[in-house]
């Protein structure tokens, strides 16, 4: 199956969406992204962790060290109230953008 590049500016939206369900560590986020995209999207740690760090620094995520299912320590991320607001803003914008692109493609 062909792997697709994650469209510019959508990684934060996907991270926030995944974390809206439950707190998760970085590896879990990347695995969930692959599953939800039906294996079309794979994010490498060099892209994922800088985004997580930036979202945490911006107050959109809160992180804490906890043991994983395998009893290893990992940093678990969860949405803050500010992160939930940003998620809603991102979703609204994405809906407008995807509607506009679809309108152009169908009208061409």
C-alpha cells in the first residue's frame, strides 16, 4: 500500500483528535494514526515529537511520565482545555478547506 505524506498543517489536528479520546504516549499516537488512516499515514519520530513538544509548550497538551502496558516509562499526553478549543478551531477550518477543495474538484 502506498504511504501518503501527511498534508502540511494537519499533523497537529490529527494529534489533537487522537488525544481527544484518551491520553496516550508518542508511540501509541503514531500507531493509532496508522490504524485510523488505514496505514496510509505513518509519522516518523522526527516529526511527531517536535509537534508534541510544541503543543505542550503552547499549553495545548499536558504530559506526565507513567508506566506503559509493558511496564516501561513513557510520557503520556492529554488535551488541555486550550487544546480542546484549538481542536475545534482546526476541525472547523479543515471542514471549510476540504469543502472548498471538493467543490473545485467536482466543478472542474
